[in-house]
C-alpha cells in the first residue's frame, strides 16, 4: 500500500470519526466558550484527520496472520543513531559527484529518516503556542483571545515523544497483540526522529 492510498484510507474513515466526536466537541465548546467558532472547528477536525493519517501510516498495510508467523526479522532496534551508520554504509551519495545527489535523496537510508521527522512536524505546529496566526482564537481586545493548544517547548518535546512511543508500542505489540509478533520494527531512532520533528514544528 502506497503512502497516497494510506492517506486515502484516513480521508475515507474521517467522516465516521468526526461524527463520533461531534457531540462531545459541541458540548465542550459551549461549556468553555458559549459558542462554536469556525476556526476552532477547523483546528480540531484537521488535527483529528492528521492524527488518523499518521496512525494509518504506522499500521498499514496490514499483513496476513500467516505471513507474520513466518517472520524472522528483528523485533527491536535499540541502538540510538543507528540511522547515521546506516546512511554512511548504504547511501549512494558521493559528495564530489553531483549526479549521485538525487539518487541519495531517493534512497531508503535518507527518505526513511526524512519521513520520520516530517511525520511529526505538523504535530508540533498544531500544539505550539508560538503559532499565534494559526491557533489564536477570540477577538483581539475582547479579553478572550487565547491559544487553543497552549503548549510550551518542554511539553511539545514530551508530547511528541509519547506520541512516537505510542506508535512504536503499537508496532512492538503486533497491533495490540492481534498478531502473534511485531510485523514492523520497534526502533529507538524513530523515537528520536519523531521527537525532533515535533521540536521543528514548534519553532
């Protein structure tokens, strides 16, 4: 399953998830603000869609149970910064040869790292209190202006790490023990790269 088909799955399922959260969302909004703002609706529902999309990127495609039983690949990678060593060993990049640059960018030793960082950059952007133009709500001067997600850098780092840990544990447990073993690798480097993505998104 390609990245585009995975994202398509998220878009197809989003209306059902949105329907489930609509009533609680309305109740909370009226309790906190006394009204429902279009910008708050956009923030929350786009955030939900984003989380669905990256979750599906983590778990899809789902293999058959028989295929997973036959797997003999490692379940964990616990050595930090192994991606640096892998890049040095595997990249086709030759600094003195510009013809290898595009090939290096398309190589898994690069794009796997890049995608792991890119995946959580939006997360840092959504929750950061720095992005006032995106998430400042209320009318200026009304005394009601505030950030929807008031998260500082320290909490952005923590939340980004725990989001990544949730994804990695999802993989380590074989999709919460539905499968007899993991069908994707629990990689400590993913924790580092996803957290870095959240930090970049914050700034």
